[in-house]
C-alpha cells in the first residue's frame, strides 16, 4: 500500500495526513508523525472523512437547470458540457455587470479550498473590478 502525505483540506489548521492508497483508492488516513502542526494527532474529520473521494454520488460533470432545452430556474438539472457551463456562467456575469454594475457581484469561496485556489478566486473577482470577496468561515 502506497502512503501519500498531504494537507487536510477540512479547515485552516493545516494538519498533515498520510493517505494510504491501494489500486488508486484511498483506504484510510493516518496522522503524519512528527509534523510541526499536528504531530501524530488528527480530529475525526481528518481521520475518517474520506469516503466521499470514491462516492458514486460525487458530481463530476456540470449540471444546468433546463426546461425545453433552455435555462430555467424551475427546470430539471441536466448534464451539460464544461464549454456550455462556462459560456452560461460568463454570459450571466456579463449581463449582471452591464445591468447592475460590477459591485453587484460577490465572490464567496470556501475554507476547504487550498490557499492557491482561494488566491486565484480572489484574483478573478478583483480583475472583474470588485473587492466583494468572502468565504464560508465567516458565516
Ligand atoms: S484534522 Fe481536523 S483540525 Fe486538522 S486540519 Fe483537518 S479538520 Fe482541521
């Protein structure tokens, strides 16, 4: 079984975890011994919260609400290509900014994203022209 050291993504503490991987599947997680943050300790989330990785219920493709093959808030979620999803998102951002101004936009990120993800996220909103950025830890 292969052991892969990584950082727990559940909160900002930064505990290090050894993921035990066999046949490309995570079998269990153990705390990284001697690491300066958690030194062999993990909370329950870090220790047991990994079943989602291989869950068949995970979303792996974009979904869009549609009715009669067009977007509708009351429509059913249907699978679409990434290209269609990105086109839809960018057209909605553009029309919202044109109608209400850039400060009508707000970016809301997640404490479960990596620092790098959050950096790119805030950069994206600042490039759009707004500083309206926050994340779930303040809720
Ligand atoms: S193991 Fe627990 S305390 Fe450590 S980073 Fe993960 S969620 Fe946070």
